[in-house]
C-alpha cells in the first residue's frame, strides 16, 4: 500500500510534464507552480479536514465530520485494517484528493489568474472533494445504493472533470484559439515531455488502481494491473486509428490522450472485468476521446490538454461500463451507476460554478490580454523556465 501511495504521488510529476508539454513555453513555470501548490496544500488540507470529512464514521450518508486533524487513537489500533494502517490510509487517500484539482489545472492553463486558482483549490480539495467522496467511499448514501467505483472514474476523475468544464466555460478561450468560429491549433512546446508525462501516469496507475485493492492479495491485484494495462493499450491504439482515419495524419497527442482515456475508463471497474472486457472498455474510451475532443472544439470550449474529454467523458463512460460489463453487469447495477454519475454532476457543477463565479465577479479569474500574450511566467512569476532561449510566441 505504501509503494502504491508513492506511485500515486509520482503521478503528479506525470501530470506536470503532460501539461507543460501540451502548452506554450511562456507558461511553463506557471503550470509547474500550480501543480506543486496542489500537492502540498492538498495534503495539508486533507490532514486538517478532508480525511475526516471523507471518512466520518457513522453519519447520515450525505455529510459528516469526525473532527479536525488526524486521530492518534485510531492510528494506534493495530486492528484498523488487515491490509494497511491508519497512517497508510490517510496518505494514500490524500494523494487521490490532490489529483482531482490537478485535472482542473491543465484545462484552465495559459489564461487563469494564479491567486483565484489557488483559492479554488483550497475550497474544492479541502471541502467539496471529501464530501463527495464520503457518499461512496465513506459509506454514504451512494454506497447504500450499491453504486460502484473501484478506484475513482467518477470519484476522482469526473469530480475534477466537471470542475474543469465549468472553469473553462467561465474563463473563455485563449486568444487566437478560435478564428471566425473555427478552432485553431495552438501547439504545445514540448511533445516529448508530454509523452514522458503520459508514460509516468501509466506507471502511476499501477498504484492508483493496484493500491485500490487495499491489500497485497495477489489474485485481485494482478488482475487489476492486467485490466488496467490492456485498457490503456486499447485506448491508445483505437484513438490513433480513429484520428488517423478522420484527419489523415498520425497524431501522437491523440494517441497519448487515448491511453489516458483507457486508463480513466477502466478505473471504475478494474477489479470486476475480464481481460476482454478491459480491452473493449479501453477501445470505446479511445474512440470517445477522438470525438469528444472534436465536440469540445465545436462547443468553443478551450481545453489545452484534453482534460475534459479524458477525465470527465471517459470517467462517465467507465462508471457506466460497470453496469454493462464484468461481474456486476445488469440493469439494476447500471441504474445505480447512472444515479451516481448524476449525483456527482450535481455537487461538482454547482459547487465549482459558485466558487468560480464568485471569484470572477470579485477578484476576476482571467489575466489581462497583455499578460496572456506575453506569458504568465513573466507576469505572475517574474522569470522564465528557459532563460537561455528566446522565441517569439505571440
């Protein structure tokens, strides 16, 4: 469990490299700063309030709180869980909490003000994510309805994806993204870094999904790793084939996002699926990526890294897939999955809209046109990620 915790922590490097690789070099420091802020502040918030909001013990199924800080009495209980200790439980779940906000970071890249984003992270990771998490993983009302989400297709990925969708809509698109109503490509400055980021994320998913077994039981753990990897592979292959057929070129970024879509898609039911089920789920997720990216462009939503397609839309697909494939398939289970998707849509959309809308009307959430054109690194941080290089990116 501790090794898996370290792997999930390592995913934050993967997210960082993916985000900077798919955006322009003039915003590199800004993105790295946000990612470092998320993991550090996210862990502190999860210690102070989040863990006890998410796992409040006996509560009404909607909202509970077990008190501030970590519980030394519970930590001393050697019978806490046969697979892991209280301390391990806190740290593993804390890594998941920070991941939800990292998803938002990529979607709003290159035009959001830093301070309002940090305020959003504090509220969303500190309060909203753990309350939403308590509904299933904390034994809340969705758990009683037998909603199933093994490792977080909805509880982590869609929670981040819904907030990303709201934020992108309220922020507006980057300057130059749409001309005469048509989307324009704004290439990332370092696709090799983005590729490394995706491979690191895939590696991290060994901990993300493997650790969600919550023990080192070899049978289930090894199955989970097999289904996870097969879904990732199928997602990547189908995304690259579909994009090649549609756009007549071999698009590496679509290949990469297809892998991530497959990973997100299998996460809800990785322990329930056969290898064949996993390949089908991943393949459908890969196809979803291609069409979702196109749809998001048509809606004039600007998501520089494809976070909404990957984490929200594939997260919904993976959650519903539990009711279609594998050991839990059936109409009753599908209905439970659909109720869960809708419940998380309501809390995430409403809460993130309130947070971002209030910030927009008070301090503002978007940088000035000049700051956006010249880069957030220079204006928000007063330095460059690559001081030895000069490139006209305007």
